[in-house]
C-alpha cells in the first residue's frame, strides 16, 4: 500500500483559512490526486481533483474558495481553503489511485 500522510486540519473561525497537505510515500508525478470530505451523517463527497498536467476541477460549493495544487518533487498535494464556512466542517481525505489518507479534521466554528 501507498502511505498518505495528511496535515493542516484544525479549528478555524468562519471566514478563515487553512492549508491541508498530503504527502505520499511514492512518486505521484504521473497520477491525478483528489481531495474528498465527509461530514457527520453524510456520505463522502468529492471536493477537488488535480490531473498530472495540473488541470483542476472542484465541486461547485467550493469553487472560488478552495485551490488544489501539487508539488511532484515533494510528492505532495495541497488544498488551500479560504473563506471557510460552517458547512465545510468535515474530515478531509486525500485520494491517490486506490489509496486514501487517514483523514484530517477541519472544524469551522465560532
């Protein structure tokens, strides 16, 4: 299995920002990477996708607020989250091929 180590989650005020990172134990250069999230009582939801070319796609609810990026030399994918809302509260998961990170909790609350 590929190990995916996530960091950057935490508690943030509404309107605040967080930057999540996910570092893989193998090269990610040739592959797409994704972020998903799962809120309590909800199914896991796709959030963002970045192709090996750097092309990106986002779920409508985060467009204009979240940015996915990658650093292939560091085998790392990032999710910059700005203008956070309470409905962004969830466990965020990095997805790489058939592998998932452990999840990192993002809580948006005043």
